[in-house]
C-alpha cells in the first residue's frame, strides 16, 4: 500500500498522523500463519534499526532444515559444500569454479581488498559507502583514494575512472550504495565497469541487489561471464534473513576465484550450509521479505514527508534522510525513546540511516521521530 503525503496531510495534526499510522498497522499486520512461517522479530523494549537486518526469518523451512542438520554437526563441513556451490552457480548462471563461499560477504570483501591492494596497492572508492573492504586493506598497507559523492549523493563514476592509474589495484562499488540506498543507472554502471576492468580489478558489492525494483537491472555477474576482471559479492544476510548465520559468496572468473578461495580463513559450518540451501529454495519467504520491506519503507517515507524531512530514493532495506541536526544528537534522542538508528556517515553528518524493521518497529520509530520533530 502506497501512502502519499496528501493522505498524511488530510489528517492534519501530529496526533491524527499517529492515529493514521495506527490504522495502517493492521493493514500491514501478519496472520498467525505468516508469523509461524516467517518468524518475525518480536517487539522488544529496545528497537534496533541501525544495522540493515531483515526483521524476519529464519523461515520455518530454514529452521526445519537446520534442525535436521544437527545430526551432521559432528562432521567437518568440507563434504557438504558442493551442493550449495552448485545451487549458487545455477542461480547466477555460472559454473561452480566461479563461486567462492564466504562467512558472510564481509569475509569476501576483506580477502579481496587484502589480495589485490595489500602491501601498498591503491583502492579507489566513493565515500560514504560500506567500508569493510577498505578498512581491512588499510591494515595491510593499502592506500585509499576516496572520491566524494556527486551533487546528487551518487557515486561520481567519471571522477573515479579519471583517477585510475598504474598504482590502482582495485576499484570498489557498492550498488545500491550503503548508506544512501541509491542505485546507479544501469547503462552507466555497466559501461563504467566494462571500461575500468580493462585497467584494474573492479569489485561490485551487491549485498542489496535483491531489493532493486527496476526490472532487468543487470548484475555485474554478466561481466564475470564474459571473463572480465570483475568480482561480485552477494550475501544471504539481507533478503534471506540469515545475518546471524554468516554466509555469502563471491562470483569471479575461475583463476580469480581460486586465488580468493585459497585465502579464505573463516570456513563455513554445517548449520550455515543447511540454512543457505533451504533459504535459496524458499521463494515464498523471499517474496514475503520483499513485500514487507516495501511496506515498511513506504511507512517511513510517509512519515518523513509528514515531517518535511528530505530523504533519498532507496532501493534497499533502509532509508537515508536529512535529520537537519547532527545524527549523533538525534541518535541520543531516539535512544532515550528506545530506538537505535545508524551511526553518522561523514561527511553527511546530518543524514540518518534508518533500517526497515517490522511494521510494529517502524511504527515505534515513526512515533518517536514525530515526538522529536512535531
């Protein structure tokens, strides 16, 4: 259900606006069957909306598969990864030698940064973005060439391309970007990666790819299939609701995949393997997560409209909005109302990232925010 600013305004006062939120809650509420199947996060005294976690899952199917897998917990996991690798390869349209299993996509990010830019190599990245790859590479001697976002708070691809030199070992993109939630134009990002990967390695972090609403939007896996110097990371932490299980994967051409695989240190466990295989099969939960994320995001956006707070169009499971005050200050005020939001993301210190929680959690956030700005 899309809630327009006009619908908000017809309610007039803040209290009426909150009543409107209350009316939407049962519309977006869950049936008993959905609660059983999709395991929504219970409403707790402290609402945690600062880490872009899926508030649903693991699904009933995933839980059943994990319980059944307990019998194999006495075994080492090596013999159990092949089926999962085959499932991911089929999903991405590549052969199994293109797939690298990782303990969450963060391990893949860190190992790629270390592999290509450790010992003095340069990484080019926009800022702000997800920092894991760059931060870890810096510990091993890499230098980071930070490129500010453009006036639309989007990656400045032209400037990033212009800065590529002989010392550049890797160019990093997070698309949709974290924390902005913005999505690069399809042709523009494809052309950029196609051109830059002829000069250096391109890393495409696609943690939020599943939330993209633009039909036929290309994954950079398509360039991997062409044998290009591109590495793509994906995760089961977000849309699949498995952040606590720690499982993700990289897609790269075989010689790159082997180099990265040889450097992985956090091996998967039996529970993660069972959970991932079940999650990839569970299309009902996948579609449910998309629907609930869309509903929660629209509720957040409607309230921001009501409060005249600007925000960026998001293609992820969070919204980045202009708090009109330091985020550190707003975060303290919200914490006093038992709501946790994202940290500051310099240089946008007045912009706040809020994750999409359950409808009840979002309503709690909206009420807290309205009490501050109303």
